[in-house]
């Protein structure tokens, strides 16, 4: 009952190093085996002859290239004190593994030099026997493939890829729902539009495009660096590729984005969902809080972040029309109405006024702007006129508009579900330094697990009261 509570050490993905028997944070697929190799090497260097490192993995996780880099390193050093245990249940996020990456992974392990064992993952005695057998092997690492039935014993979950027993109803105005339906609609009129995803077609709603245009939809599995490379190749082939992944895991391909995409200035659209704190339940491993900073550094990369679902519907068509690389940052489901009643046409580089005011200004992007608008309405009751601006284009930042507003008002609060370093707040501070004061409210740290995005916004001081407090301090100082 305590899972994912703010005060609990038990989260969806283990993140507390005080948890017994878990030596590393989890949640990022493909990284565990490399850490296991390092631990096994450390044990050998220390001379701990009977120490054994166990790495628990899933079969879908073996899509990741890093797993195979680690596997080859383990063979090179003959790590017989390393045992990988793979749950072979045949499913990953977007369905049966055999339909996504139909590879016999056991044969690959065997081919590169691992000792391979097989067993029944539901038979404890068999598991113990296999672990004992692995300890007898000398001079090479062992991988144990355990056949399992996903969700065994739970009706309606057993042997499926479902994530929950009773799926909650989909919100009509979810950011990712708006994204999926908009892309599917745009595909009708643009036969050069293609979508590539990394085993998150359902989670990102990319599958809406795939269901309508199966010949223009590609799922490369859990391999984000590959995702970027494939999108680059499609662009070189004359298409307009949209590469879709969780924002955190798309950053795994940053070097490919820089060297393969950015340097050639290709017409690839990177659409990253589950950004900021929106993936509240999965916690820090899934919460991208540095992505804007990373993408801002790339010279020809446009960086866009819609405020809500209605903004998504305005932004995506213009992003597809734009000729050049674009990074679009989108949340998950939380989408309070911010721009619903506004009638404007989105243009890359424009700044949009949500609430007028000239005592202090709030600038930001994404759902957190809802709290800024509410704060502005409360401050009006106290005689403080706080303006609120939606800045969906973080790069290129509208320098003229920001400077004009900063010179007029002098006090700016920036709100963003992002690190206070390197995001929109940093961009504005760089621009107005010397003639305006800037206070940045962001997420200082690596994120946290919680029960809702709103709960985490309060936890990190991005709620209505915290924005009011920051504004009042600027006005009164």
C-alpha cells in the first residue's frame, strides 16, 4: 500500500541504495549487465574468490545494444563470477518479443562464448539447481534463461503484455492522446511522413499512426541509438521521419542526434513524451529533467514544448511543416486547460500572453503554467498584477519579445519541469542579465516517485503557492 508514496522507499523501479540485496538503481534497460561486469571485476581485483554478482534481466531488455557490449566484455575477462538471469516471458511493452525483435538470444550468448543454461522460472528447486551449476563453471560467465509466464496466476493478465489489471479510462485531453491523433491525421495528407518508435508505440500513442499507415510505421524495439540512426537514414532517403520515445531514453541517443542528425541538419522530428515529472510512478529513471539543456546546446536544433493537449494539436502540424531538426517535449496525460480557450495560430519562435500584468512576469512551458495562471488570479485579489506567458519555443528564443517584456517589468519568474540549470530559465537569464531579475523555479535533483504529477509539482515547489511566494519576494525586494 506504500508503493510510490513520497515517504516510501519502495518505488516502481528500485532507487534506494539502502534496499537489501540491490546494489544499483534500476529502471534503465540494458545498463545493468555493464554494472554487473564492473562489480565482478572489482570483486576479482580485491581477491574475493567466492563473490558472485547476479544480474536480473528481461528478454525484451536484450534489444539494447549496451547489453551485448557488456556481454562481450565479460567473455574477454573470463568472468566466471558473473551470472545473468534472464526472464524469458516472451513479452515487452508493445507486445510479443517475437514480433519486435525475433532473435534467439540464447544462441547469441552461446556464440560469443557464454555458458548457457535453461530452466523453469516457476520452479524454485530448478532455479537453485541452475545457480549451483553456474558456480561450477570456470573461465567464462554464465547466463540462465528461465522460461516464465508473465502475470502467472492473475486472470486477464496472464501471458499478455498488459501493464494493469483494470486499465483506467483514457483522458480525452491527454497530451499523448492529442499527439497520437494529430500524427495520424497528418499522415492522411503527407505520404512522406513516417513514424519510428522504440517499443513505446502504445505508451506514446504512436500506434495510432501505425494502425492507419502500417507501411510507414516502424518499431525498432528497445534500442534508442538505433532509433535515431534509422530516422536519419529515412531522412536521407527523402522521407520526413518522426522518431518517438520517452524523453529520458531518447537522450540515450544524444551523441547520434549530434553527429548523425545535427551535423547534417536533417529534416528529422524528435518527439519525446513522458517528459518532466509526468511519468510520476516510474520515478527518477524515467523522468527527463535535463533534456532541454542537452538539446539547447545543438546549434541548429529547434526545441519546442507545448503547454497542454490543445497546444499539442497546434504545435505538431507546424513542426512537421518546418524544414530541419526539431525536438518536441511532451508530457504524458496530465493536461489541465491552459490554452483551450485561446484562439491563436502557433508559430515557431512566438511568445503568447496568457494573463496580462506588469508588476511581475511568469514565463514557462508545459502543464505547470496552469499553476502560474491560478497564482496570477490569486495575486490579483491582493492588488499584484502578475503576467503569465507561454513560451512554447525554447530555442530559438524570441529575443525581442523577452527583452521587451523584461525591460518593461524587470521581475521574471521562470517555471519549468526541468533542472533549473540549462533550461528556459537559463536561456532567459543569459538574455536579460544586467537589466532584469530572474528567479528560476525548477526541479533540483533527479526526480522522485509519486502518486500523481500534481503531487510532485507541489513537492518541488512548482505549485500555485510556491509561484505566488516567489513572485511576491521579487516584487517586495
